[in-house]
């Protein structure tokens, strides 16, 4: 039996009205005390109550054949029913006062994560983290239902890329143009190349001159180690508010010393980096653009190659390597993978080596057109 997810008060009220007998519903992070009288007009059978507030009157009435998961006393919501936004993570941040980051939800959760241990040994803590990450995955796939899966494109690259470097602007331009063409851009959601991805998506529909001016402002705090890094991001968001376009960042508290970029409209932040990283590669079925990066990016190259080789999700998607010199000379992964393909050790891979915005766009759009999109 498939459970219908009820995630908002509006959905809750609509479910309760005139139903009398409610079955196979999953209520997520809802307050039944606000609709107590209406709830008492119903009986519940084979339902899930995930982190809900349930008044004693409803509890006493009998939900015994239902699964009830009470809230857990941790500084994060283990049953979150939506993706994060910059407001949720950074709501306490005060522009012009970089130290106010210490009061944000993002930092409070990170401090708790470190204090509890990256590999926590307390069963309540580990359970809460797993439930949280399960809820985030559920919310992420709800969000992705609004997009054709072969038009979800990822950009991978180093967190150390400076906002003032040429590659930052190049990645932003690529993301901007693909977003304008109807693609959903996703990244690891952190600084560097990841931030450039979401800056580009945020400026979709605006002029390239606006994009360049925004990056000029951002470059005044060139990397996340600069205490004004987040402040400059909010300065740009204040000057260029209300983007009509969306993008998805997928960061992790494992690297919580790197704040997530607020330019991502939707943020799927995880505790477990392995779930986060594999999941990020999985959802980018429209292709992945690999910009220069270090160990993490190199790992992602081979993870993606493995998914494509085994056709883990029924088909292979493009692997676009941005910056030919980097991937053939400085980090010569591209010729290695080509050789392995020639020897039959890799199959199904769709490889390309690109240096310009136009070349990258062409490779991504070629795959879409071949699939009738």
C-alpha cells in the first residue's frame, strides 16, 4: 500500500473534512492541536504520524494500529517536511555583522554535530540524523517531481575556486544559460564552483552585465574563509532579489565549516555525506559538468562513471569535462577513462571535453534532443 503524504496544514484540513475513516496517510511534522475538533470527527487506521503534535484527546481516542514517531529532542527537525531555504538556515544572520552567523540555524546544527561527534555513538543522535536525512530525501524527490529527469544537470568542482577567478564566471554563465533553457541546475551547494552554479541560476533572465556586477561584489570576499563571504552574498541578493528561477544545492554538515550558498533556492542539506554525494550524482540524469577540483571532484568522476557503466538507472548520461588542459595534463583523468573505454573496461560512457560555454551547452542539449526533449 502506498501512503499519501500530508505535509501542510491546508492538506491536513482537506484530509480531515468529511472523511470519518482515514487510512494510509503519512502525516509529517504537523500540529493536530490546531485542528483538534476536526480530527476527533475521524478515526485513523494504518497511518504514520511523523514528528506530529498529537493532543491527548486524539491519542486516547485510539490510533493504536498507526505508527507514531514522536519528535526528538535535538536542535534540528528530524521530521522536516520540506527542503531548506536560505531563510531557514540563515534567518538569524544580520547583514553587516558577520559574527551573527554564529546564531544561525546552520551554525547551531553544525556545532551540535561536532559536539555529538561526526560519527556519533549515541543511538538517539544517530537515529535523529538518519530520520532527518530520510525526510530530506523525501522532500527532495517531491521537489524533483516538477522537472523532467533528463533536464536535471549537475556541476561538480572545487570548493576553493575564488569568486574572482575566470572559471567562476565561466561556470556561472553556463548555469545561467542552461537554467534559461529549462534545466534545473544542481550542485554540492557549497562555496567555489558550487556557488558559481547557483549564482548563474539566480541570474537567469537577467542581463550578463548584472551577473558580472554581482560577481564583482562577491569577489570583494573571494572565498569562504573570508569573514565577509556570506555578507557579500546577501548584499548581492538584496540588490538583485526575487529570482524567477530555481536551483538545488545539496550540501552536508560533514563539511559544515563551508557554509552553504544562499543563492540556491532549495537546499537539501544532509548529515550523511555518502548518502548526499551518491544521491546528488543519481538525480543529475541530464548530465554532469566536471569543472576543475581536487580529491572530492575526482572521486565524483569515478562514481559517475560507475553509475553509467552499469546503467544503474537504465541509461547513461553525459560526462562533460570543462577545461581540457586541466583534465588531460594537470589531472589526466580524461585520457585514462578514454583508454579504459577503448579496452572495454568502461562501457556506455558519454564523454566530452570542453573549454567554452557554447561547447558545454551543445553537449548537454545534444543529449536532451536525442531523448526528444
